[in-house]
C-alpha cells in the first residue's frame, strides 16, 4: 500500500487480504479504569438518586446546580428555542422531521394471528415500550439531526414517554438541539450527561423516571455505562467510528466523490472513507480532488488525519469484485455511484444504508432523506440494523388452544416433557387431554 | 405475607407494593472472579484457537480430545441418533418442529420500498445473517426442545449456516438432543461448551468459523462470555430464572392451575410461580392441591424450594387489578385462565407469551404449540421479545435520489449541515443541487 495523504491499494495484489484486514482493524478499547469509575457513578446514582446526579454534573460539566429543578427543562424552554432559531433552519428541521416520520411509518409492525382447523389461535401481539431515554451528546458534537433521528422512531412506535438527556457544559446548550427536541415532541428534557445520566435513566431518581431502553451515542464513559446497564434496560448498539464505502464505476464527477469521502473524514480522526473503483485514472482524479478540496475545509486537520490514518483508494478488477469486498467490510454507509445501481443491489448482503446512484450523496441521508442516520458501524451491519420503529416495539406470543387443540398438543407435549424428565410439565399437559 | 410452603398475599393490603417488590427481587449477580476467568478463556481461544478449546474442554468436561476432529460431530452421527430414539419421541419432535416452523414462517419480514412524486426511491432491504451459533446446555439441563426453538427461527430466516455447540461431559451426550439437531437441520455440531465454546463461535478457530450471532442459554460462565463478546457479535438477551404468572377467575379446575404452577417450579429452585385470583376459596383449593400434587413429583425437592422461596398466591379485588399487577411484573409466561380471556387481552401490555383460556397450559407452548419458548425473563418483557425470525434478519436502508429529489434534499441538508458546522457535508449535498 502506498500512502501519500490517503492509502492506495489494489485488490489484485497478492497480499490484498492482509492489507484490507489491517485497514479495517479497529476495536473498542475496553478501559478498565473507565469501567471502575463508571461502576462507582452507577452505584452512587442508584443509591442516592438526584443528589448524586447533581454532584457529578457540577463536577464534570462545571455547573452550579443546587436542586433537581435546575437540570429540568420545561416544554416552554424548548418552544422558545424553536422561536429563536433562524427561519431557514427551522424549516429545514421541519422538512427533515416530516420526511423521517413518513419513512419510519413504513416500519410499524402490526399484531397478527391465525386460526387452525381445530380452533386453536396463534399469533403475536405488538406493543410499544412505555418509556425510553435518548442520550444526546453536548458541546461540539451536539447534533440536532441526531435528536430527530433518535426521538422520531420512538414516537412513531407509540412510546408513551420519551425522555432526553443532553449535557450542558458550563450551562451552554445549543438552541438547534432544543428546537429539534421541540419538533420531535420529546416529552421530558434533562440537561445532564455522562455515566450519571445513563444511570439516572436506567435506575430512575426522585425526579427522573426509569426507562425501558436507552439509545444514542456518547463518549467512552457513556458507552461503558450503557454496556454496564445492558440487561437491566435495553440499549442500542455501542457505536464505533463512522465510515463510508463508495463503489464508483469511474463516471461520476470526481469532485463529487472526493467531497463524499471528505464528508465522512471530517467527522473525526478515526472516521474511515474508502473508495473502490475499477478505473485507475479515476482514482488519480479523486486523489487530486481530495488534496485540492481538503485545503478549503474548516475541519481540514481532522479530515486529513482521518484520510491519512484510515482512508483508502482501492483499485478493483470489476464492480462485482467491489461488491464482494463491500460484503466483507459490511460498511455503515455504502454509496453505489454507478450507471445501473439497481442491478448490483441484490448482491449487496451487508450494509447499514445503501445510497444508490450518482445523485444520492450520503449527506442527504444523514439529514433529511427519511431513513435513519443511526447505523451499524465497524462491520456490525453483518448482524445489526439501522435504528428504527422496531427498536421501540416488542412482541408477545399469543396462544389460545381449543379443547380439541389442547388434546392433540397435550399428547405431543407430554411425550417430550417425559423425555426431558419434567414430570409436572407432562402432567399439566395431560390434564388437558380428553379422557 | 404468610408463607407455609408458598407465600400468600393480598393485593388490597396497604404494604402490598413493597411485598410485591420483595417477591420479584432478582438480579443477575455479576461475579468478578467468573469475569476474570472468562476473560482469560476468551483471550486464550482468540490467540491459540483449537488448541485452547481442546485444553479447556478436556479440563472442564473431563474428556480426552487429542485433535479438533474429536469435537466435531458428522451429519451422519446426528441421523444415527435420530434412528436410535423411540418412534413416539421421534414423531413428537417432528410434530413440534413442523408447528414451530409453521408459526415462525409468519414472522418473516419482507423488503419494502416506495417511490416519491419526484422519482426518489426509499425503502429497506431485509437479508438473513450469514452464520449463527446456538449454545445448547449439556448434562442434566440438556433439552431437545431448546434445540428446535433456537435453530428453527434461524433456518426460517434463511441463515446460510447454523452451528451448534453442546458440551458432552465425560463424552456423554443425549440422543434426543442430537436427534433434534438432525430434525432442525443444524449445519455443524461441536461437542464443546462453556466460555471456550462462546469464544470459538465469536472469534473463530482453525476448525470453527466465526458467527455473527450467538443465541441460547447457559450457566454463569456462558452468560459472562456472551456479555463479554457482545458488540463483536450479536447475542440474545441474558436469561434469568424462568417464571409464570397465572391469572385465574377461580373457575378452572384447581388441580390444573396447581400443576401449571408446579411445572414452572420444577425447573429450578430460583424459578418463580405466581397466581393472581379474586377468589380466596379458590386460592385455598390451589394451595391444598399444590401440597398434594407436589408430593408425587420426582423433582419435588426443587419445586418445593422454588414455591417456598419465590412462589405466591395473591388475592386480588378484580381481574382488572390482576392485569395491572401483571403489567407491573411483565412476566415471561402469562396464563389467562378465565371465561373470556380475549376481553382482557387489549389491556395486557408486557408479557413474553400469553396463554389464553383454561385449556392453554404453558407446557403446550414450551414444547409444540408453535411460538418460541425462548422468552424474556425477569421483567425484560418490558423491552424484549420472544426469540424469532427477526433475530436472524437485519435491515439495510435504501435511498435512491432522482436528480430532482437530490436538488430538493440537497438544499435542506446543506442548511442543516452548516448549522452543525460540517462544511464537507454541506458541499457534498450542494454539488447535487441544480445550478
């Protein structure tokens, strides 16, 4: 692999597999020290509730809270923020919210049942969770779009109450974030963050009712806290750095493709942007464009380090080979910037979101196309899905046996229960067999 | 609460809430020592593959494996076991498998898409996972029904390859378990267990290909190992002790209800069986029946301890109050043994599986009704679902913007990206706006 300011690889090299493995290598560092600090915070909040939340918030966020009311924001505060922001931004948030809502309505699952010949009814009842908590990062990484993407699916699912936590370091909080919460109809808002906020949501305090599920990204303390409360409440996946894989046939404007890669690279230094293309000259053009456009970006330093450490332009022998490599990577975002993307779609096995065609920039999906921007990272698209309405619904099996059905099933169940040495199971089934 | 051999409570007592809380109290004990042992096992298997799996298996399961081939079972070994078991048991397993398959076919989710007025296409593509691992406990708790319940949903989902691990202490393994694996069409079978089996499935070895998801119950070492590999692969929920909540109007045969409670209690000493009924005399009748029928059970000692420590007969003032209490408990199994169970169903908010009517014993659902018997325990039905086909499928968002759609969405995305300070995102979107 050559590497000037971004790696260059060829998929036909004999050692490509090893190079790719090295390129993708990333693992959440389990930090023992962080885990111990988090365990202590969880225990303190569990034992002492609001008092502990206030202490930690004052210490970590440099605030002067004197009571729980100081970390509660009223619905009025949210609508006031909505009134303060610019008209263009408000309209953009509203368009985005409407489109996200519309898309997620398609994900709603309905209860179902069927009746067998003997009258036995089987089915599944779908119900929303009662209460969920959304973690929104504060400070520099405070994104109003994430508020919409996390809250709206819960609302569409029919969750009774959506509580949001967002840290306000030194009391500062973004009007855009509050406005997005107003638009998404978040029910309660608490200006707290870190492991103490996760603990408050998981265990409840005098002021904050405990939730059934906690979603949303956060720093290593938040991620460790979520892992620790997993099982007591549900959590979403623990996210790694964001990544994009672009497959291009070489006929899209190289400036467009370069900027798509840069839009990923500007997120953070660990973000990963990879391009697969069968046209070596196109790769050269993208490389030049990257160098030129990078220089104009306010976040050039971050993007440059991301490209240098984790980016790659990879020459492939065909689009089919590109798809095979993509399935191996299981990317969070996959752009298929080719003439006939639909023909490749059936071969795509693992990806968080698939952006088809030359016009579908990832950024459109990040903000307002409709699908969720909370997506499985670091290859977890092999077994995980975008955040969705299904994350806030759960299912109960329904079984209603007719006397005839119970007679038939009772005989089978009794045989199997005896085979497992569970006599009470067998007798309970046998009671329902006709004498 | 009075307690002779099972607790008696009344929901109208002033301190009922506290008593109920105490009755339900159960928490997975996080055991530091176990976690450290498990971390070492995971590391060893990750570094040394088969060699480490063989060493741990020889040590913990008292076996004499000399090579990886010694822990691999051929498809032929499974079909031979199927031929060895009794005809009645084989038929019962086959009826069960057929019904489980039929029910789970209803859970299959299909891809969907819709086209907007400007030609933009949005949707979701559903694909099966490639490879999953099923953990089946060995020895005394080795249940063929669990093989069917774990493997069949994966097969219905279209998973390419289902690998099963089951420990064989001293080389012993149940023919019924092997036969069930043959019927469920398990693709590979390894006679290993414990944290070393979880590690082999999660990280892969020379012989065992790594999987995308690990499901199935196990002891504290297995549960700790699953929690540790969570994120690297997907896992199902970590199960607590099994429980049943029976709501009865007092008109079902008290012997039936007593045996239903005993069928839960015989599982293990931590299992929980609770009855809610508005008729005090019926509770007396069930108590007498429990005492009488308990004495006849082979697993009487286990069931007696379960009833004594964790069981309860609770007097309620109405069926409506019973449902409210049930929603608070969010039981794994809920029997609604009343005249008109359908009228209560809409009020049931949280339960793993709901058994309606006097004829629907939980045991029928455990073995052969069709719905899965892997269900959320310890109140996690508030946010979890029965194991299902959806556990082995995942989703990819589809976005295909028309030039017109990209123009409209590009403007919105650019506004929002600027608001978040992400200039490359804004430029990437702006490239797609018509000039």
